[in-house]
């Protein structure tokens, strides 16, 4: 078994090298599509370097060191539940084919989980005696994707009861959804355990807001160990999903009580935003630049709804605009950064990335160099997925992701 594991990793390195060579040869022809093979299930990552020499995780040991925890392991379930990652991937792909909301829902869900007390599946717990559910936090009131995790968990439990944690399922499902949405596929170590608690107050007070200015956004991410570059990178996940009007309405008419629109918004884009959100223009929609009164949050999918059914605009019940407003299939990451350069960022916190020299330089770099962004996004998501994980006796394996018992 150990020999097979080593062979799988060598095959991964070969495939990885070939994919890098192909990508660097044709950098402007779009994304390479993830081709999943059972021999490299958890290993293939599409990265590219801006320098002639690509950044390569050259060994299993190096990948473990990058993940930052000796308690997590590459292919942790190879003996206990070898089908685990295949089941996660199969369910995510099956649902993605019939639902446009899968990727933004899972990206946002994993961010909200990992940002509060680490990647421990605490966000999945329902309210119960002794459990102050994070689901009840105003910042999480529009979270979706719980049903996707439950479906995956049920299928895994049928094959390997009591073996695979909800925390691992969530980070793996988010990773696979990114690839299906046109983003990079990155390696993840596994072996996380689930929390027995939930942290509603922390979620309310510490999830970044889409109304934050640049200094507040950078401070929020820095408190979790992410630097300026990584913050700009992670916000590139705002390439997908739908942002409801209530999360940027205050930018359209009465920004910061000036009775004028946000001056950082491009004039033509402002008119487009107004045309889509005119019915929601009320005095109550102008919220504090730092508050959470609207239940908003800035996450890996932003203050987003998770369904737009192929339309660049959201449903009549929840007016808004799709982040990929140029239409589905727009390059993951590229449109987002180019939009910021043009003053066409939907969320204030996003457009604020252009207010700083350092962050603005990274926006320009990612707008011009697709594969630089894909590499950095992969690394940032690997780091996020490993934030303050519970392992071994520090946590447990839930049989039902929404309940401790």
C-alpha cells in the first residue's frame, strides 16, 4: 500500500509538470480543464509561476510542510476509506451539472467555517442545547450549501461509517467546486476532525463585511494570518455567484450620507447597477460602512446569493447582479480584477483594493497574468483550508454534520 501511495504521488508530479509546461506554452488560450484520475485523486494542482521557473511542491513531505500541520496527511483516508474523495467529487460534479449555485455556495461556506475558529465544520451545526449555532448569526443568514454537504456525508457514511469528518468533506467539496467553476484544482491534506461547538457571536463580529474599507479588510484577513497579497488573491473568488442589491445599494445614491453615489464607481456601471436595483432604492438600504445590520458578509463568495440559473442578474424576489455579469463562462478571477481596474467592482470592499498602492499592484498583476493568479489562489486556498484545524483527539467525527452526537 505504501508503495502504491508513493507511485501515485510520482504520477501526480509527472502530470503536474506536464500541465505546467502546457499552460506556460499557451498562456492566453484560456484555462486548462481539470482531468481527474483515480491515480492522482487528491494531488493535481494547476499552478503557474510568473517567473521562468515554476513553483513546484516537489515531494509529499514538502506538501505536508506547506500545509503546516504534521497531523494532517496526504491521502489520509487511503486505508480507512479509499473511496472518500471520489465520492465527494462525484456528488459535487453531479449537483454542479444541474445547479448553478454549487461553487459559490461551497466557497462561501468553507470561508465562513475556516474564518471562525478554524476549519472544524462548526458552521454546519444546528441550534441545540449548549450549541449557539453560527447559522443563526446575521452574517450567515444567507449561507447555502448545507444540503450539499449533507448529501455527500450520507453517501460516505453508507460506505465508511464514522470515518470521514465533515470538516474534510467541506474543504474537499469546495476545492472540487472551484475546479468545476473554471478555477484551479489544488492538493489538500486530510485528517481534520469536527468541532463539538459553534460560535455565533464570533461569526457576527469577525466575518469581514462588504462595506469595510481597505484597512478594515486587510486587518480582518491579517488576524487570520493572511498578508496583503493573499487577501487580494482570496477575494478573486468573487468571480462567481450573485450579489444582492442590498449589499451595494448604499453606493448608488447616498454614499456615506453625501447624497451622492460612491465616486469610485464607473459612471456607466453605476447606471447599470441602478437599473437592476432601482426597485430596492429606499432610505433603509443605506447601511453603515462597518456594520452588519443587513446580515452581510465578505467571504470567498462575497455577500452572495448562490443561484442565477445562467442569467447575469438574480431573481425578481432577490434583485441583484451576478459577479460574472458578462455572462457565465467568464474567466475565473480575470474578469474580477479587470473590473476593479475599471471602477466596476460591485462591492465596496472589493473596489477598495484599488485604494492602496500594494493591493492595487496585485490587482493589476492578476488582471494581466491569469496563471499567476491561479497559482496564488491555489496556495491561498490551501492555507485557508488548513487554518486552525482540529486533528486526532482534538475533535471527533460527526455522524450527522448538523449535530454533535
